[in-house]
C-alpha cells in the first residue's frame, strides 16, 4: 500500500513544485489549506483538509492516518516577533499536539526551516555546517530556530528531520525575479558589499528532491540538514549565468552602504507598522540583506543519503527566466 503524505504550505512557491513531484511519484497526497486558499492549480486526486493551525479539530483531521508530514507553511514577513511566533512557531506546536493525540504511527515529520535559523557563515567558501552553533540575526531566523527547538523537544517520541534551505529559486519564485528584472534593465542594485558577498542557492526542483530523500532516509531521523548546491556563489556568477539568456550588453552595479539600507528598512518598516501590514523590507530584514556570507555546506546530506544538487546555475537560471517570460512576468 502506498504512503499518504500530508503537505502544509502547498500553495506556496516550494509547495507547488513539491505537489508536482509527488504527483509524478503517484503518491497519495493530503494538503492542509486555509479556508480562503484557492485550489484551482492543485493536481488531481489531492485530498484537501481545510482549517486553521489554531483549530485542534481540523488539525486532527489533517494528521490522522498519514505516514509522513512535510511542514512548509510559515511566514517570511511579520510586524514583530509575536507575528513570527504566530506564523512559524505556533503551527509547529499545534501540529505536534495533534500528532501526539491522533497519529501514533507517524513515520516522519519533516520541518522545512531556513538557513537563517543557523545564521550567516564567518567566511564564504566552507559555509556553516549542521554542527555549528546557531546564531540567527533576524526575527525571522529566530522564529525558525524556535520552531526547530519544538521539533527537537518531540524527537524522542516522533521521528523528526529538519531541513534548512538557503535561497531557493526557480519557476514561480517572486523574490529572485526582482534580480532578473533589474538585470534585464542593465542595472543591479544590491544592499551591502556586492563585491564581497557570497551565498548558497538551490534550484527548487533540486530542493524538493532533497526534501523527499531526507524524508525517507533512516539516517536522517533526528538530524538537521542543509539542502543546497555544491558551491557558494557570487553576484558575478549570477550575472554570468543570466547574461546569455537576458541578453544585456552593459550592466551597472550599485552597492548600497549598510547605514543607508538600515535607514530605508527602518522607514519602510515603520510605515508598514502604521498600516498594520508587514513591509517588504524593514530594519530587521535589512540586517539579513547586508550579511556577506549566507553560505551553507552540502556535505552532511551527501554523506547520509547521497543528495547532490543536479541543476547547474546556468541551467537553473535559463529554465527560470524562460518560465518568467512564458508567464509574462519578465
């Protein structure tokens, strides 16, 4: 009998690609959706449970009888720490409460955390490893780390695996889209030291494959993994990959000084607070943006379950830009 997999956050960028992957495997899939979420883009034969992470009854229906849970749902922007707590920590606590009550046979709980929970690296080549002491620099990163702590508190009774992706790009992503829009216009405005910054990235389909490999690996029980590409990247690497596809001839790079980035973040963040809505950038987000080394190591995932990202940066960028063009986004 095939397994049933519960996916939360299925309408997000990564969630959509995960559902497509599971459809290709012909897996039985159940998704947990808010009442207001649209369902038109979902694959066929997906079981839908609607509800709220604050509603024990709907959570019980969601977790009952499933073999694996992949928890993608969360928030990347909030007004303050309490907003991140409500969006990223409370759902994990309540999911575990439901599992403890209604699904004693769960084979695995996969929590999709973030590199920001571990914090930036001290240099740009080796990157942070799973054994390094976490030091998140933002409210978002701290909330993801607190959610990880909830997972670890339940690990003695429930098989748990934590995945920390770096920056994720690919069809459907709206964050990296902003970079390609600037490149298409021949300008790239970056916060902090563009010449110094290095970072890890992963193509979304590679991440999905890595998540499922971790979800099925016995060695991954009770472990944390960075699922990332094999090497760190610079902005020049991204520019070189995008140039043949976008066709720009000249490019002007502008590095915004840290004090200016903090000022802009503070002003826009304050405006968002007045309107009662999280802003695209705040002082807290500015702290994330100016870090020099958002780099993590792929070694542990390779050692434990043989994961390696198969999509080169050039191929991933070409596929992503092609998708943007076909959708009219670029």
